C-alpha cells in the first residue's frame, strides 16, 4: 500500500459549495510492488519515508550521486516515494533531475488526503517556499504520467534567516520555533547579524488596518528582554552604501514591550508594528529582522516567533433552518447582508443576497455568494430579514469577533469552523425561528479552489 486517502476527486466545489457525487464516502487506495520509500508508514523500515535531516547544513539533496543503485527513483510505473520533515521551520523544495516527469505534494501529519499549498505561491532558486511550523510533514513524490519510471533528484533547503532571500516564512498566527545559535553553530553571530523573518498582511475588506505584532516568546520567565530588538523592513529593493553594503528601507524600529504567555508563563517580547498596507491585488510581504545585544550572542536560546494579526478572513459555508418562522405557513423568504467591522443595520436590507427559500430542516449552501465573504479586524455582523422583518440573533449568537493577535501564541490553529445562531428563545422547542450558520475563519487567505479543490472554504471565483 503506497497511499490511502479520502477520494476528494469524487466531488467538486461549486458556487453552492462542496458537492459529493455520492452519499458514500469514497476512499482511494494506491497499491504497487514494494520499492524503497514507497510508504508513508514510519514503521515500514526501508520502505517507509526517508527522513530529511539537516545536520549543520541548510541543504539536503537525494538522487544526486549518479550511482545507478541510488534508491531515489520511481521504481515501477505508478510507484511513488515518501520523505518526512521532522524539524519545524520554513523550507524550499524542488525536483531537480527529470523535473518534467516528476511532481511532489506536501501533507500535514494530520491529513494525508489533502496536500497543503505553498507559502503565498512563493518560489525562488531553491524551490517552492513552505512554512512548516508543526511537524512532521510528509512529501509524496510521484510521476503524473503513471507509465514513467526512472531516477530523479529532489532538493530541500532550510531557511536560517541569514538574509532577505533566506528569510524564515511565518504563517499568520502560527508559532514558529526558532533557536538562537550557540557556539560552533550556523549562523555565527556578530553585532551586525540580523535574523530575517517574513510575513504577509493586508487591509481588511472593510478598509480597516489590523493590529499586527511580531511576538518572540522565550523558554523562560527570566529573560532580559531589553537585550532583544527588531526592525521592520519593506520589500523595496535596497540601496547601496559607500562600501556596497545593501541598505534596506526600515519603516519601524522597536524594542518591544514585555507580556506573558498565560499558557506557558513564558516571557514574550511584543513588537507592535505600525499600520501596514496590503499590495495592489492582495496581501503584501514585509520583513522583521531580530537581533540580540553582544552580551547574549553566542548562547543557545530556545524561542518561538509568531506574526500575530487581528485580520480575519470569513467564509460562510451553509445556513440551516432547524425551525423556520412559524408565523408564515409558506417557506421563509430570507435576505442576507453581512457587515464587516460595522454595526447592525436592522432598518433596511440592501443590497442583500436573496431571497433564499427555507423550510424547517432545510440547508442552503452559502459559500458561492461572493457578497457574503470578506475580512475584518474587529467583528462581523451577519443580518437576516424574513420578508422585511429583521431576525434577531439568539442569545450569545456566536463568536463574531476578530481573531486576537495573541491567538497563535496561545496554541490556536487556523482555519477554524464556527457556528452562529439566530433564535428568539433559549429552547428550540419554544422558538418561533431557529437558524444556524456554519462558517470558517482564518488568519490567512483561503486558497482558490483551482489550487486546493478539496479544501473546505476555498474560493471558487
């Protein structure tokens, strides 16, 4: 068995949401003859995944020896090979030899059915960029044309943050472990050393700027945080000083403020950034450079670096009428209007999505309505009218507030699925109406369905 996965190809994203071709859950099993690295099973010995180990090096490659007995090959038509990355960090991955015939996909250890997409579609000479803060990750190498079999090479580069090009990629609100270097390690620190990190941000669809911070958490509560510093750099090309040293455009320099992670009791340096604009067509990349005073250079220190943001991307999935409005013997005729970073506007509905017809226990997909998706920095206010009558949310309604820039530091993962309720009573049996909406929130943009067709909440337009 090379790979077993949920057969997401037995369905498709439509403008009305995900549509399964059957009411059964399809499973795809890929079977072939035994070959080296042919299984993701960690207990399969030489047939299991090849660990990618970086020992005092940034680059690891397989299949570059020229030895005809090198196991880096698609052994049989339809074969595949697996690799495993056990160290958190950001990486570039690329196929070298026979790249026209070979492809690869990267999977989280929690889901070997849906590959993850690379970091904001970034690529460079080292390969496609991936931010991998929560290992292990599994890489599947295969030939899309299943009749092809031959040798290939694959290259892995680990970013150490030694330059702008080598910056460590930070997924929004995800803790990235980082160890400050000690004696006889790379990089070698000096007073000019800056460790580069990069992240993307944007203004919300409401037009508001999110609160953004770069958080550096230490494995201790007794750290002299005055010895740590950060500046914020744009993506503009550098100028050269008289010694031909590149000079980058710095838009902020901060010593940070001290806070505590209540989950770990660790000291945290909170570098708050100024308001940051997005790019002309979407999120814009920025760079944070961190450095230490000479007094603490050369000592190994375990830390976590997080790009924290309140920017919250919103995708409604479906609305269910557990109990339609009893006053109307006909189907409910609902109009929907969602406000981002705004206040309720229950006096009028316009322009709205609708009318959508509902009867009790009826479900209507919402993910295909462009007007109902957006992003916000404080809250979203979902509003419903039934033939002109405003439908008030239930008590508690749901969590409609923006993500905290601290959430990633506290161990929360995104995207998250949440629910929102409209009801006029605490008890569904006594309510005149009871509507439940399921939706997704994320600190990163949802991918296009063309790039990640099986990801719930992907963008079909």
